[in-house]
C-alpha cells in the first residue's frame, strides 16, 4: 500500500511519520532535525496577498545573534511594515478525525523593534482544517493565542508578546467535517522581528482538558 507522509514536530525535533492514508496519527522515533539543522527545509514562509509588499522574511537565527529558547538556533519572522505572515510546513497535511484532540504550542518572543498593530494578538497558532475534498470546512480555522482559543483571532488580542520567551499553547478538538489539518505559526499584524522556537504539534489523549474557546 502506498503511504502518505504526515509531518509533526516536537520541540526542536522534527518527526516524519509515514502512515497509511486515513490512518490515525501515531508517534514515531524522533530525529534531531530542528532549527539547528536549518528548518527552511521543513517550514516555509507564508505571506497572504495583502502583505506581499511588506518586506516579509523568514530566516534561521543563530544563538550568536539572539538568545534562543533552547538549542543553538531559532526562527526569525520579520516585516518592514505592518503585515500578517507565518510559517507553514512543507510536508503533507496531518490526517485527523472529528473528536480527536491535538496540542499545539510554540515558544515566541518579540524583537526589540517589534511593533504590533492595534488590537493585534501578536502571534497565534492556527489549525487550518479541511474536508476529504481538501476544502476548508464551514466552521473555519481554529486559533490559539495567549488568551486561549477562538475561531476569530481578533478575540485573542490584548496581551503583548514580550521580549522574553513565552509559550503559546492550547489543546483543541477536531470539529465535524474535518479530515486533515495544516498547522501554521502566524505573526498576526505587526512590523519588526519576532522569534519562534520549540514548536510542538501532537495528538492528545481523550481525557486531556481542552483550552477555553472564546466566543
């Protein structure tokens, strides 16, 4: 049977698990291939059309240039003018089923020149959810920020991203109609530099408490 690669990442460890189509996500042996080995081979820059002229960039930053959360390198996302931009994985989407729970977290910090737009949540983690036809489901994506989770990133605005490392983390339940998801780390409207490290996407146990969803 032909298998389909499913990508997920634990800390500075990237995991590439080859699973049969529509099989559940399972753990796989870890390989040390984090930002220390140049994650531009695993993550790529995502820039929405409205931010095309904002001078957005993604680069791997050495510990000699910035204090990382852990290890010798982290990711840097930057924009010259206020923009939305993010990281998306180059691998295939993760296969999911309604009712499953997933944990998504990342360590982030603002650079000295970071300026968030008014009412911006700063950085959010996004689950883009699609059906079996690879169309986005009607309920839309799910976002995780410092305040909790929501289908509307504007609900997560308020807490500023500090210049010291802080963890954004949440556990969400896959809604009806979703069969695959793509995790994004999004800088949500701002200019300057933001650093990202130790990204985690994993399936959580059924008894794991869900993050509060803000309406």
